[in-house]
C-alpha cells in the first residue's frame, strides 16, 4: 500500500509539473518578477530617460519687475526639497504667446506666461504640447504660488517674513520616553508598509492556487470516471493523502521558485547597475530599510519569527488542502466546486486584510483571539508578532490549535471523502456531507 501511495503522489506531482501550463506560467513569472525589480533599466533600454531635463520658457506680460528671476529662484529652492531632484532649466522668451506656442509644439518644452490680475495680483498660464509629468507640474505649482506671494508682498504693507511665519505649519516635537515603544512604532510603520506585504501577498496567492488546484484535479478524475478505476486499486484514504501531499509539495516548490526568481532579479539589478538617479534612489531606499531594521533590533527577532511563520504557513497549506479536497469529493463538476470553495476563499481574504491592517487594532482582544483561528492564524499571527501585539506563546497556541484542527479534519474528513468520492448525486450535498461525517462505520 505504501508503494501505491508514493506512486500516486509522484504521478499527481508529475501531472502538475510536466505540463505546458506550469512551464509557461513560470517563464512569465520569471519575466514579471525580474522585470519589476529592474523596471528602470528596462525603460532606459527602450529609450526612456529618468533624468530628462525639463526646459521652461518664461514670458512676462506683467507690469512687475524681476518676476522671472523670482520664479527661477523658487523652482531651484523647491527642487532641492525633492527626494529625487528634477533636472530643470529656464530661459526668458521675448516674443508673444503665438510664437511661444509654435516653439513649444516643435519641442517638449514647457511655457509659462505671466499676466496681470486685478483681483489676485498674478495669473499664470502653463502651456505644453504633451501632458506634463506629475512631479514636474507640482514643482511648477509650488514655485508659481510662491512667486505670486512675493508679488503680493511687494504691493502691500505686509511683511514677507511675518507672513511666512504665519503660514508655516506648527513644529511638533514628538517625545516618547519609552525607547522600546518608539522602536515598535518605527518597526510597525516600516514593516507593515514595505516588508510584510512582499511576503504575505505571495503566500495568499499560493493558498488560492492550492485550493483551486486540488479541487480541479479531484473534479477532473470524477467527471472522467477515472476515479472509479483508481479507487478499485487503492483505498480512498491513500488516494486522499496522495493528493494532499502532492499539492502541498507542488505549492511549496512554487514558493521556493518565487524566492529564487526574486533573488535572480536582485542579482541582475546589481550587475546591471545603471547609475541613474532613480536607480540610486531605489538602491538607497532598500539599504535604508535594511539599516533601519538592524538599528531597531528587528533583524535579531527574525531568529524566531521566520521559523514560527514557516510552521504556520506549512500547517495552513495542509489545512486548506484537506478542506478543499474533502469538499471537492462531494461535488460532481467544477460549477459545484466553485460554489463550495467560495467560503474558503472568503476566509483567507478576511485573514489577508486583517493582517494588512493589523497595526490599526493595537490592544484589541478580538483580533488577538482571531489570531488563534485556523485559516486566519497563518496570516494574522505573524503580522501581530512582528509589530509586537502578541508574543511567542500566542503563536505557539495558534500552532497547537491548528494541529488539533488538522487532527479532527482528517478524522471526520476521511469519512466524508470515502462517501463522496464515488457519489455522483447532486441532491442535498451539505446534508450528505454532515451525515457522512457522523457515520463511524465508513
């Protein structure tokens, strides 16, 4: 019987791996992941230019003096405040608006026309042939607003320095006496905003993929009547566990491949370093995130966070596959399974959003209790552990509860599976499911 179990497991695994779909999907994943990591280099290769200079042509039709110079100074001032400083240049235009528009049509330059405004001191018209980059446009808006303020100050008795003091936002010095609490806040905002989503999203997608995959395979064998031939040679128990094992091995393998693809993308990024400002900015950002994690002591916690997270993920993979296989055995076509799997997907979706928003529920006992619930614990417990809302003991409780859930799922699920695997009736499926679970003789 053991040899038949491993034969079915290997056969099911080969059926998943040795397919054109698997090869095509992974080729697309390699291209997608490596492409996203190196998106700036790809854009540059196809002619893009992140450092393309924006040329601004100024036409002054006002009665004010030195307005062009003031605008240039404000453009330079606000540009220095940007994380990635934009390449800009300005020049004075001596013609009229029609001549300015003709020149802009032939080039990618941006034209700005200053005119008098009796009610608001100054009016500006921004002219471009194509849509202006959002960051560039915001820079122009800020510089124009500051220029208008300077013009207004020159025509009134209001002191410019005093007005700037009034308009300046209040300075708030945030002081947290407990250093541990301060570090936790920094960790939470950084990890939940950058690090955690990159881990939880692939796991969530693999769960959905696992549920869909095992249900599709069992439904395919039932719909083609090949299930009758298989069950005549092996027991439903052997067949069930072979499907669960093969599906989990496949999903875990796919997860490892995703990590490998990400490593390949980072390695390629290092080899193809372009030296552009945006590349340097992204690299600096990644280094800054890692340095912050090191300084706050979060990296030291990975010694127990990673093992606990992996255990919860693997046990949850098994739990999802068990429930999906049991429910799939009671269906006769894919339409039935699509309806049956909806509650499973909804539960995992709830867990995903709760994990993403975990930082909003600080101190909530309800969220802490939900972290013990199977199907939710794999997503919620690591999130709460990372931001310090639960401890290792809570995670161990989640693992124990999940193991107990697996025990009862296997015990009663096998009864359902033995009844449903060769049952093609569509009448009162849920009634048959609970009846089979109570039947100890099956």
